[in-house]
């Protein structure tokens, strides 16, 4: 898929409308406007219809399996924490790996990941199974030397030999690296979240407070849906970071390393905003510690707007309504530190 970096005329119209700070429309009218660009999260991820409870159970065990790492201390859950209802992240700018080094990009949440158009910030993995294979063999992340050593390690554990044989019957060698990835993907397809915003979209006027409805109206009118649209409110397109005003913090070239296309320089997958208030820090480099700061920076870099403190507060109030029910995390809206909403410095 080619990257999309131009701001559509409709979004520009929204930017102008947003500057007028129009009165929030009634819930039914607001819902109708929202549904033009955002829909509820589907009931299940693509491919889940083929997953069995036994395969999901195996995948869950592998997701938490520290023996898949070179030091027997690192698992998928180390960087993408989902135990205890956590938000699928480790709240680190970049994650420490099995050998003590840190990765080059922020670890995104695994919640709802199977709905994304592709995996990783640069979209280099097409599916959840493709993605699951990467970190295990990455020398900075889980640090296993090769897939043969991974399989050999698991074959030495009788419980895994039995579980793979049960889930992949008829195969001469059921315990393979491909099947390991398929099992982890099956578990990850269960990580679907539900939130109050979906309840509102489905017709419950009281699912969002008056302040949250005002924030939704602001979100729609200032142009946020130029990039953040669809059921995940993002995660379905690639955009250049700094489309209008440059993002000076990054040397990461982004998707160009995958496509080799010049137009993909500094282009990354647009993150989903579902559970966004619980998944700090933000951006591909984890450089923004708070959600208000991230909203302010996005307004400036992507839309060329100096959002007011009132606008930032209103939008972040709405974004908290995208927290999945029962999902826990560090709420960076409720506890904003000294990091200014107005950063970075703008002319």
C-alpha cells in the first residue's frame, strides 16, 4: 500500500470549522457525524473463526513463555503486558531486551492488533503470525540465535510436544516455528477491547458525558480524522510524521527501509487511538510522555494547528472514553506532569 501524506479537502474544511469552536450538537447528530468516519470495533478479528480453544490456550502459554528468549527471562508479555488486564505495553520509551540493550522503537500495544492493516511501525509484517516470529530472533529483543534453536528448546519440554501434536494433527513435525507463530497469533486474536465510545456509536446517548461529547466534536472538527478513522480510530494507513511541520526529534527513516520508496521517508503506520490514554509513552520513539503533549504535537505537526489548551483538554477528555472496559494502565491524562501541553515550541 502506498503511503498517504496529503490532507484531503474535507479535512481542511474540518480544520477551519474547528477554529470556530461551534457548539456541540445533540447526541444523535454527533453520533451520525462520527459514524461517517468511525465505526464500532468488530466482534472478532479476521481469522479468529478458525481458532480453537486449545490453540488459543497454547498461544497464551507461548506468549508468556520466557524460555523463548536467549536468557530465559524475556517473553512477549515483557514488552506487551496483558496480564492482570494491562494495556498491552510496558510504558517504556523503548523496551529493554534479553541482553540489556534497548530496541529502537516504542513497543506498541497488542490489544486489537489483529485489526491493523499490518504489524510493526513500518508495516513490515503482514499478519500477527509474521510479527510473532520477529522479536524472538531479534538480537536486541528476545535474542534467540535462530528458529532451529527455538524449536529444539521447545521439543525438550514434553508439555509442548503434546500440545503441538494435539493442535496440528496429521503433521509429521507439528512443533515448528511457523506453528509456534500461528498459536501466538490465535491468542492475540482474543485481545479485543470494548469501550464506552462504541456504546455511544451503537445508540447509547449516555455512554459519553457532556464533556466527552464535546471532546468528540472537537476531535471531528479540527481534523484528527484525517488520519484517525475506521473502527480502531487509526491503524489503517501510513503517514509521514511531520506532514505539515517537521518532527525534529527523529532520525528514524521509517517505512522507507521496507519499501525503498523515497515517498516513505519518515512515514509510519498511524497508531490506533483505542486505549490510547493507557498506553503512554507516544510516537514511534516514545518521546512524548503524556497524551495532552502528544495531541498538541500532532495538531501542530500533522495539521499545522496551534491547538489551545482548551482544545487539547477537550480532545484528551474524549480519548479517555476509548479506554477498554476492564483494561488497566497508566492514565497520562489524569496525571499530567510538568510536560507542557504546548510543546514543542512553535513560532
